[in-house]
C-alpha cells in the first residue's frame, strides 16, 4: 500500500509490512494533490489515508473528506489530528457499507493510494459503487505500474484483458503520473503510477452488465485459444452453441479473445442477453 509520509514530533513513521505500507515523500504528495485538483465545493472519499498526508492536502481545498482506513492504530490518530471537514472511518473498504456512509445526493470524487496486493478487487468494488458516475464521478488512484498498464491497455496488447475491458466499458481511463520507487520510503520493488477513472454509463451500452462481465472473465481465462474454443464453456452455461453465438455477433471464431475490441465483446454479450 502506498501511503503518504509524515514525521510526528520528530519521530519517523514506521511502515507496517502486513499492510504493504510505503510512505510517499512530501514533494510527491504535492504533485499528487495538484493532479487531483480538488475544488472547494467537492466532496471526497479517500481510500487508505494512512498517516494523512494526502488527507491534509485535500482538506483545505475540498468541501469534505471521508477517509476509510483499515489500520486500527492509524485511524484514531488521524481522526484526532484532522480538521472538522474530515471524517475518518476505521474499516476495510472492501467490506465497508459505503452506501450508508455517504449521502446519496452528493456525488463524490475518490482518491487513494491503494494496497497493491488487493488493488484489483478495490477497482471492481469502486466500479460497482460508482453507479455509472452518479455516486462517484471519478477516482484518482495510485497503483502498481503493472496494474495501471492493464487498466489503460488497448485491444491486441498483451495487457488487454478482464480488468481493462470491464473498467473501460464504464469509465474513461487516463494515466496521469508515474512515480519511481524512490518516491517512497521504504522504496518498493516496483514502479507506481497514478490513474484517473472518470465514471459514466456503459459505452457501448449493455443490457446485462453481470452477463457481460461473466463472459469477459470466461473468454480471457483462455485468451490464447481461438474464440470458438475459449467461448464454449461459457456458451454451455447459457444453453447456447459458441459457434452460433459468434456468427450472430458477426465475429470470426478463429480470432483470439485478446484481439477483441470492447464493442465486439459487448456485441457478443448482447447475443447471449437477447436469447
């Protein structure tokens, strides 16, 4: 987890290995805040505030900050030191009742330094909670560079897959900042990047989001096989023949799943949804 650095009363903060903590240097906190560009009327949800360096940078420039922190030692300290417009909740974001914590009539922006070992589940939870941009308008997130590359991948590339297809259907993805290991203390073994997701309705639209996601997961489990073979197990669960579905979608069964564009995956999903 990339966390922002802070020195408290002259004592260095020790990173906790079990949470994957790496504290972000102050200069990079400023750069990250400028990239986020908080506005005075905007409300934020921050995931993993740690010692609160980003929290303190956001608070004076935003209307409010709801910070969700899993570390039971860091959360109370952050709450005690935070300004009035910051609310700290000790919880695991993957299990927190976010709908109860946020007002439904106030769209939130999301910011966070995600735990690198569970960033993908967090990304999918954010996507589900975003409600096509009605609950979360955007998310500016620090990730392992490898995950950021997968998010922003294009069809036909080796990184195009479940994460990129599902996220890009409901969000515009932009890589806005890259960070070297030296931006953190202690330095991680991997490079990092900041990605902005702007949530919106599905483009192209799909009538059954759950079916689309299930189909994408199924075919990319066998991404190097030809589409006809990769789709067959999923088609069987739907009571359909893979070859007929592929033909109805106007696709070539000899192609590999990793070559399919988002529009083609959506078209194939609609064949099953309309059955």
